[in-house]
C-alpha cells in the first residue's frame, strides 16, 4: 500500500474519531438542550398568548364599468351639437387597473371616512374609535395635553388647523401601513376585496363598511358627472325653448282676443302679430322636438355609463380572528433556542481546543 493511500486512511480515521468525539460531547450536554427547549418553548407560548387578537373585516364586490359611448354616439353628438352640448365619452378609463386601489388608499377617501359618525355610537366619530384603539389620547395627555382640546367634529380655530390636519394625516398613514389591504380576490378573479385589520372589532367593521361606501359613491359620481352635466344643460335649454314657445302661443291668442271686431280694411293689426307668433312657435316646436330627443338619448347614455357595483360579501359580527397558535409558536421558539445552544456549545469546545493547543 502506498504512503499516499495510508495518509488518506489515517486522515479519514481521524475524521471519524473526531466526529465521534463531537457527538459524545454534544450528547453529554443534553441538559443544556433540555433547558433551552423548555425555556424557548415557554417564551414562545407566552409570547403567542400575550399578542392582541386581530379582527379582520372583509368586503368583496364586483365592479362593472359603464359601456360608455355606443355605436350611436356619433349621431347623438351631432344632434346635441345643435344645443351646444358635448356628448362624448365620460372618461371610462379613469379608474382602470390599480387606479381604483389607489383611490381606496388615498388621503381624501380615508380622511372622509374617519370623520364619519360611528354607526354604533353617534356621539363618536370613526376617528375617535381609532384614537381609542391606539391609545392616542393617553399619549397626548402625557406628552402634549393641548391636543386634547381639538374637536374633530366642528370648526376649530385657525391656529389649530395645522395640528389637526397633521394628526389626521398620521392616522391615514398608519391605517394605510398597518390596517388596510386592497386588491383583487386573486389574479384571475374580477372580484375586488377590501380588508381592514385591527385590534378593535367594531372599528374594523365600521371603517370597512364606511370606506367602501365612500369610495364607491365617489366613483359613481365621478364616472357619471359629465353625463349629468350634459343632461342638466339640455334640460335647461329644453325648458327655456318650451317657455318661449308657450309664450308665442299665448301671444297669438291674446292678439286675436284684443281685436274681436277689427275693420276688414285693417287686418294687418291682427294678422302680422299673429303670424309672427305662430311662426316663432312653429320654429321653437322643431327645436324643442330635437332637444327633447337629445335629452332622452342623454338619459339613456347615462344609464349605460353608470357603473354597477354589487357587494358579494360584507363584514358581519363576529369578525374573523387572526391569532398565532401558541403551540406552533412554542415549538418554533424551542427549535430556535436549541439551535442557538448547539452553536454556543460548538464555539465553546472549539475555543477550548484552540487554547489547549
């Protein structure tokens, strides 16, 4: 047998002895592992039990945008042009894709929701429930008592407006970061889902319902605003033309009544005003007919453009509870403590061997 093979066998033999020595060493320290497992498991169990319960309020809904301008849009726009009204598209792409999610997370929507009264207690705002949940007023009392004088329900002095807005802005940022989750039920689904997670069951439910209602109302108003403005303009013009036409008809009748026994040689006193009123009435009748047609078409377009928002699920008491399993958390902590003990013992033995050599 060559010297090289002998060296390899000696090295392998030494390695096996070394491994056995390490195993015996670690087994001799079994009580360290036992203590680490018991302590880690106990800490993990206590940690899980001490965590506050998280209540999740979820709303799922389906959103169908309006059809927008149909194939008859060009005809409608041409007719409406006579009245000086624009009946083009209403901007159906305003809230496409992630824009709707960003609307839910916007400061305007969250702030408006927080300033709504609580359903379960009209003396409180939803914002008050948020303050109670986060112990905000206790912190103010300790660090800045002047903040306790701010009334979020009514107009406040100009000097406190900046402070008030700052408090609400921090609340909005905190809710966006820790409490609000908005998205689709899954990537392939057309269902939208809004989750509100908090340690206050009532706040989770009320804020979720109020936010969904606030955003959906804003969405519908924005989506149909252009059509509503067009209808208002057409309605005003229609009423004006109808009033003028009725006035012409009345004027013609009044002229006839004012000259009951007119001299045949002076017919112009009756015929000219009467024919002028009749001609004006006929002209306004044609205009009124087209305006009424445009008005009805605009109303039909509004119906087609109005989005459909239908709730599928909404939060009900009791809400879904999220809480870490005490048993699983204890096992995880026990494993971590045992692993750290293993690392400590290995480093300790290694250090002692280095010192001896």
